[in-house]
C-alpha cells in the first residue's frame, strides 16, 4: 500500500463538505492508503472508501465561543489537537486534507511530518459574525498561511482569502468540488416514494439546503406566495434539516400555504426529487461553491440562483466578472441569476423577492425557456465531473 492520505472532517452526515469528502474517498486512486478522520462516527449518511478513525468528540450540544467559555473551549481544542497529532504519528499519515474552519485549524496545529492541505469552502468574510466569528477570522489570518496548500472551492473564495484574510496567493489553488455525474444520473431515475408521487403532477419548485438563515428559505417562501397568485397549482418542496424548520413551517401556515409547501427532510437521494421538479432554486445569502446547484444541473433541471458570493456566477455565467453582482434578473449562459435577498421579517415582499418570484413564474410558464436551460444546465455540469477534478487533487498529494 502506498502513501497514507487522511481526509479530516467533522462527520459524514448531511452536508456539502461531507459529500465532497465522501466523493474524494471513493475516487482517489487505490494506490493511496485512505483514512477518514471524523469527530464522531455514530451517524454516517454518505458512502466512503478507507478506514474510519474516530476521535470520539461529542458534538451533541455544540457551543459557540464566548468570553465566558473561551478558556474551556481552548482546553478542549488543545486536547483534540494532541489526539489528532497522535493519530497522524501512529498511522504514518503523509498528507492530511481537512474541510471546514475548525478541522482546518486543528490540522495546522497538529502538524507532525505530514503535508497539511486545508480546504476553504465558504466566503468567510460574509459568513463569520459575532464573537465566535471574530475568533475564527483572527485564527484564519494568523494560521492559514502555515498550510502547505490552501484549496479554495471557487475563484470568489480565493479572492476573499487574499483580500480579507491576507492569505498568500501563491499558497492558494482553486479546485472546484467534484461530482459523480454518472452516479447522480443513475440515482435520479429511482422511484419516488408513493406518498410523494402525486405531488409531481403539479409544477414543483425545489430547494435542497440546510434549514438555516444563510440559505434564504424565508425569502423563497415569500416569493412562492407571489408565484401562487399566477400559477395556482404550483408546489414548493424543501429538502433538508436545520434549526429553522419550525419557523419555516409556521411561516407556511401564516401565508396559508401549508398544503402547498412540503418539508421532506434530509434525503440520501435528493436527485430523484430534483429530476421530477420543474425548477431548482438556490436562495442563499452566501455560499462557497454550492454543491446542490451543480447536482441539480446534473439532473437536467433548470436552475435559478441568487447571485451570492460565491460560486453561482462562476457556475452559471463563467464568462463574466466574478466580482459583479446583478441588481436585476439576469438570464445568463447556463441558468438564471437574481439579486440576493435580505433578511426581511415583514410580510411585504421586497423588490428582490419580487424578482425571484418573477423569474420562477417565467420559467414555469415558458416551456421553451425551461427546456433550454435544462439542457444547458446538464451540459455545464459535466465540467465538474469527478474525472476532471480528481487529477487536480492527486497532483498535490
């Protein structure tokens, strides 16, 4: 067995970084001896290849960093760091690839004789907030330059690291997320459960994301309320779990849409739902490189996305300036971009929410536009096929 390569992430459940970790483990050459280092292995949603190393870290009640608990958090961090360093030594790990901020910091602090590669998956200057976010911002500025390689998932994330965190551009390489297009297209043809089949006799708008503020589902529900005024049989399907589920269900009732909005939870195979939907909508305030957008495109489903930082513009309008942010509906090369919405607790729709609803309504009514963007989406998705992406990783291991 050859070089020992470790993939270090919190868990293998319900998340974009987790799905990418799964894909890398399954598709990196078998010449590598693959180890997957997890905080906890109790719940695994995604398939993997390699040996699991469980750090046995309890994540059942995650606590944000505050002034009062910072010393306790530091103690726990150092304890895990020493455990990770011991793992690297015992397993003779030559390269450790980490995903997300906390594992990235731990990877850097636990460096032994291994090459440290950190994967930065978010536009952190927009995502990190509060005391907890300020701590991570400082840590990124102080320590990310210590990595042997910083992998950014988009050109936008790279630009953010350079401009806002002073990371050495020579250390950064952009590698887009890999997708098993053939596997997605195989799974999308699986049968949908009987209880959901009749739902897809109507025009369906689908959103696949964690149910958190960042993903903008509140704005999507408000936009959907306007769509319903013109397309009375339209339905909204939301796949995912998260802290806002109760709030979103309550909101659906307030708009009298509880019979038209369906919360289906996390699905190991979201593609069979996406394939039968009329349009996929990404309503996020910020992203790094949105996995679900490319996955929806792989299914041949037309897509609408907010023009958030970062990723959507690079995916849907690759010939344009990544720093540009649209203020109107943009019918771009591979999909539709709309202005980013804001957190808005009013029942009245904002201008940007109206534009989101307008773009949804048009693609549901215009069959030619729908078919055109479905075909273009599928064509573009192949640019991110895992066969094109894996060699970029392997040449850096």
